[in-house]
C-alpha cells in the first residue's frame, strides 16, 4: 500500500508497480504539487518516510535538482520516484516553496 500526503489530501491507495508517486497522486485525487513532470521544477519533492527500498534508484534529474544530502535523508521527486516492488510506502509532499 502507498500512503501519500499532498498539500491538503492524504490517502492510502493500492500500489501500481512502475508508476511514480506523482502518477499515483494524479490517479487518486491527491493534490501533490507539480508543474513539469520532468524533474526540473521540484514542486513534487517528497519526503519518503517508509519504503525507500521499494522505489527505483534516484534518477539523473533528481541528482541535477537536489543535493546528495537531501537524497540520503529520503527526499525524492514524485515524478521520478517509481515504485518497483510491493510493500508499504509512505511519502509526504515537501516542496521547496
């Protein structure tokens, strides 16, 4: 299961393997902030509280937009972080602005 908290909406939904956190948010009416879907605006920045090991490795777009410390702390871009294995994932939208 994926628990995702947007700006005002928080839901727990079934995981669709291969879909990003942003894909899950859009499909389930969760108001995750975003502008570009390419990893350049960082409005979809999320803090992954649980299940980091169930997501793909950080992408080049994430390394271009965030520093190593943020990634090590568990921050990911929702448009880049795809669920690759079943399990429990919990993430909160933590945009820069």
